[in-house]
DNA sequence: ATGCCGTACCAAGTACGA
């Protein structure tokens, strides 16, 4: 089974690229983030390729989905005790069981800057993710949280750590939240890079970040023991970051052996 | 060439991203 996660930065704007990628990479299950459309506005062309779709979006920002051609059951929208931001609970998490594998597609809040109310929201949101993982990964089945975590797990996961001294994504509390997920039994499934030495998944649109490989590894796959044991390969498909109108994120692809 | 920011809102300029 091939499972992927991809922050597409608008499913509507990215639709031609997404359809072409689905046809070439042939994933069985795909976790999407940053739909930037409502649940009802999710493009029907994706189902036309043979995928069942569970989408969760409210419009302009955020939005997550799971696509599957391996079954799509027990869909759950939102986390247990999920916090709101400015009195709105945002569509940032959706879970489903696909061919016996429980997957969550998550879009962790950005945080904006340390000390900002959005940063506090990010940390509270990660606590709710931990609560949900603790409740759901106890079952004896492969389980994984995939998505845009907006956290670089280690200094090597950004191109130049010296530029991040005042930034989110690399702070100790954010990394402690990842540590807590590992403490709940999940492992960081680190993909291989198809070029250069680091498996970055995001490159800013500006300042030639992609050609210069000024990237970050912030799109993560956290799987339980059963999931990790089944991983045969994992890679970042940087080819999807090239060319006309790409997302600023590349897909992370994980191949599970039967 | 992988190439100098893109998207949704909605019709001009702003919020947001990481």
C-alpha cells in the first residue's frame, strides 16, 4: 500500500498538478492539507480517478482531506478536545481507516512567532493531537499521523539553523510536542531525499529557495510500531515541486509492504 | 533549467503562509 501526504496550498488552484501526480505516483491513500475550499467545493475530478474522498474544509484557509482507493471508513473530523482560535474551530484534522490502516491528515497551526497567541494555540492544538493519538493508537492496528506539522524535528531539518533564532518551527516547546507523540508510541518515519542530502519537504516560493535547496522538513509521518514495521520505502517526491504552478510543499510517499 | 511569491477573498488591497 502506498500512502502519501501533501500540503497542496489550494486544491482548486493545484488540481491539474494533483490529478497528474495521482495518475503517475498511483498512491492508494493520500492525506491532503491546505485545501482552501469548503467541503462541498472539493473538486469532483479526484473521485473521477477512483478515489473515495473525505474532505473537511470551511473555505479560505486550512482544510484537510483523505483520499483512498483502499476503503474509507470511520471518518472522524477534528481532534478530541480540539482548541479554537479566536472562537473558531478550524478544519485541521481528519481521520479515517483505509484498508485496515488508521490514518490522520493534519495541518498543525503555523504559530506565526513565539509568544504570539497563535503560537500558544499551536501548542494547545498539539496537546489535543496527543490526546487523540493516545485514544486511537491503542488498538492493535497500523496507525499513522501524516501531514504538515509546521515543526522541524531537528536543526538538520532546516537549511540554515542560524536564520531561525527568533522563529517558530524550531523552538523547544514545539519539539517537545513531537517528543510527546513519540512517547505515545509513534516513530518519525524519515523519508529519503531524491537529491542532495536532506529530505526537505517545503521550500518558500521566494528568493529561489527551491533551486538553492533552502528547504525545511516539516511534513512528517508519525507511525506506530505496526506501521513502522511495514514501511518498505519512504521518499520526498521533489519532482512535484518543479515546473509550472507547484505547491510550495512536496509530497512525502510511504510504501508499506503487505 | 528546478528560476527570483502565491492564494483566496473579490475586483483593490489585505491576510496569511513558515
